[in-house]
């Protein structure tokens, strides 16, 4: 599992900018900000030239503090996310079909300002959720992702038949991501991002036929786990 990190290299370009971002947030919204941290590659300590800074600002109340933004600052891409402490804990306690792509944000954080250990509380809230979640919950969500993967794949096939290869490539990329999420949910594996997901699950280079075979295998696995991908109308509401 990921973990809360306590060190930042202030001599690096991204480390120095992260500190400046934190200081600016604290100076401009001193009474509104509960915590500030970074996630992603900077939190993992493996950022390189070109890596972005995923800054998370936690506020006490809604619609206070800075506004969410995505742009470059001094040449470095910055993704600024803002959330209230209550909403952030609520998200950590909810299991969704996007879990393989969001779990890392709950479990691996580098606090830049966190006097009340909010990030540790969020991590513990998510670990508690995972310890209590039943296998059927992951399987149900995996079936949702499978349906999205199957639909995207089918549309890609049709677009190829219509010689719209550019659009087909976009749909195939989506299908691969959803197929990767299915694997992540069935194995309780989370990923750093979409590229990491498709690479680690072996679907990054899958063509249409290969992805079709993967989806058929996943359908069989879901059926074996009590979540068939097809059924009667009445079963839709069970």
C-alpha cells in the first residue's frame, strides 16, 4: 500500500515550486486552508523533468480557498485540486468503479502543510473501507467497467468498418483503460494513472481481436464470481 511521506527535496525544480505554491496558498487564504499536499510522482519521489505537480488543497468550507486550476507555472505543469475536508474523507470512504485509478490519491500523499494530520486521517479512512469491503462489491463495480469496455470496443469495431480509423483509435484507448480497471477491481490492484493501468494489466498494445479475447475472458470470470455480464430484464434491478 502507499503511505504518507514526510520529505520533499527543496533543491529540485518541482520541490521548490511545490513549497512556493504552499506558501502562497497559506498567505492568501490563512483562515480557510486546512491542509496542503502533493500527490503523484512528486509524492512517490520518482518525478523527472516534465513531471507535473499534483497539488491538493483542503479547505474547511465549500467554495473557499483557491479555485481548481491546470496550467504551467514557470514551465512546470501544475494540477491544483481543491476539496473540503468533509468531502475528501467522504470520497475516501466510498468504493467506485474508478477505484483502481483513485486509490493512490488516498494512500500516497506528501503533506506540505497538515497541522491536524488530515491526510493521515483520509488514508486511514480508505484503509478501513478496504478492510471492510466484500469481494462482491469489487465484482459488481468490475462488471460496470466491463460494460463500458465492451461498448467502447464494439463502437471501435464499427468505426473501423466505416473507415473512421482515427475515431476508432480513441475508442480503443478508452476500451483498454476500462478493461484494465476490470482487472484492477478483480485483483484489488490500484494504479498510478491510466498509462500505468494498461501497461501493468497487459492491455496497452492489445489490438481489436486481442482485446475482444480479453473481454470474453473477463466476462467468464465475472460469471464465475456471480456477476454475469448478460441476463434478464428483471436481473438488471437485482
